[in-house]
C-alpha cells in the first residue's frame, strides 16, 4: 500500500511559508537600516555592515553543520524549535543597547535561519505528492518573495519612524506567532521518515561534474549583489541626497522588480533553458551596477534617474536565481536536488558575506559611490566562469540545458 501523499496540504505549506516570510524580512531589511543603526550605536557604517557579513557567513557555515547535527531529530521539533529560537534572536536584537549585543543576536538569527529554511523546503517536498512538489516548494519559497516585496520595505518604514529596534520587535512577534502555528499545525510524525543528509553526501554531490564551479558562480553572484545592497542607503544619500525616509520606497520598488524577475526567470528557464537565462541575467546585472557607479562618478542626480538601475538590478538578480537552481538540478539529477540546493544556499550566503565585506572595504577606503564598480565586476567574473563551464562541458559532451 502506497504511503505517498495524494493531495497538497496547503494549510501546512502556508504555515511553513509564514516562517520563511519572517526570516526573509529580517535577513534583507537590515540594509535599509544600517545608517540608523550605525548612528544609534556610535559605530561607522562599515562596522554596522559587519552585522550583514557575520550573519551571512554564519548562515553559510553554521546552518549546514547545525542541520547535520539535528538530522536525527523529528522535523517538527527542528522547525518549531528553530522558529522559536529565531523569535528569541529578534527579541535579543530588540533589547540590544550596544554593538556586541546586536552582533550576538545576528549570529543566533543566522544559525536558526540556516536551520529552518532548508528543513522547511525538505518537509514541503516530503508532504507533497510527487507531481506537485514543485508547487509545494514554490509556496514555501513564496514567503521569501513576499518578504522581498512587502516585508523588507515595511520593516524599513517601521524602523525609520519608530527606530530600528521596533523592526526587530515586530519580526520577533511575527516569528513567535509562526512558531505557535507550527506547533499547532504540524503533526509529530510529519516528515519523520525523511533521510538525513550527511556531510559525505554533500561533499559527494559537490564532486559531480560541473557542480562545484556552478556553485562558485552562485558565490560570485551573491558577492556582487550584496556589495551593493548592503550600502545602498549610503549610496543614495551620497548621489541623490535621499533622506532615510525614502529608503522604504526604493526597497519596495526593488522588491517588486525582484518578484517579477523571479517569475520571468522561472518561466524563461522552462522555455529557453537555464544557460539562456543565466547569461543575459548576469550581463544585465553587471550593467545595472555599472550604471549606478557611473552616475555616482558624474556627480549628484535626482533619485528618479537612479531608479532604472535599481529596477534592472532587481529584475536581473532574481531572474538569475531560478535559472541557476535549475542548472544545478540538471547537473546533479533530481535525486540529489535537495543536497545541491542546500549547498547552493550555503554558497549564496557565503557570497552575501563576502559582498558585505567587499562593500564595507570599498566604503571605508573610497566611497559608497564606488560599490557599483565592485559589484558589477563580480558579476562579470560570474559570467566569465559560466562561459568557461559551458565550454568545458561541451568539450566533454555534457551539455546542460
């Protein structure tokens, strides 16, 4: 008798998505709050940017290790406990009155986010019928999309008018609600039969032809994106003299463009193949960053003249994302998809960490107006690596769509 699920449990999936919405909001909103955090805690903007670096690096390294450590635990325990700890991390950030306290809170937030998100995606795959697993993953990942479109600008708006601590307080309440919803809605036995992913399995997947170089592409993409995103607020202040109150509107525009990019990137990948989306996406992304950098080099401009670069950036960077995931799945095979996508998340956040670090170095030794040159150069490196990978794969007779 088959034990596979026969219908899509939308209620449970939406509950899981509530958690990814909370995590996405907290992860991305800090870029719009950095100047206020720096001012309030009496540190430089570059030092405040280390809050992004530490979060992303902890997520990249600590999340997978914590996932392996908890692999024998019931999935319900991991998800409820992870979301409760994420709520606690936000509460600690809300209560922090110095830089060290906030830094420690961000470490806890990164560990719990790195544990929750892959676990939620794995459970979504386990509780959905095989023919509807893609839809289930889209629902859970939709929490992140909604966070980019709505959660981040709303969080930034709240932080602008009530102080940055209020944003962490709001996410703490949202996360606590999500933890309660998970505790009530997830049966104890749900996903209990899902096999754990060992460290060896992750390393074996990375050794497959073309997988590790493709993961490095993700690393370079993330580095370029976060070199600019982390210091977008100082950039807009320098070039357009934009007040902090305008940051939420810019992030809303960026988020809407990102959501459109995700949708278009997914559809275009299905129709034209991953390579035919990854290459133009990286080209457009580099062009958007170079546009922003060039505008800074020519003096001060009205905000409206900078927004096309922001829109193109949102479209390109998130249009790249589903195509890159598809490329990895094609290289590894469907059976190893959860493993390589987990590795991809680690390389993604490692890139975010390096990007925040590179952007901070640029701001400290040059100016926020130069970060676009740095971000664009990393995207060009990613593009060149994609072309090298494809040429080598063709030479071996291994063509990936």
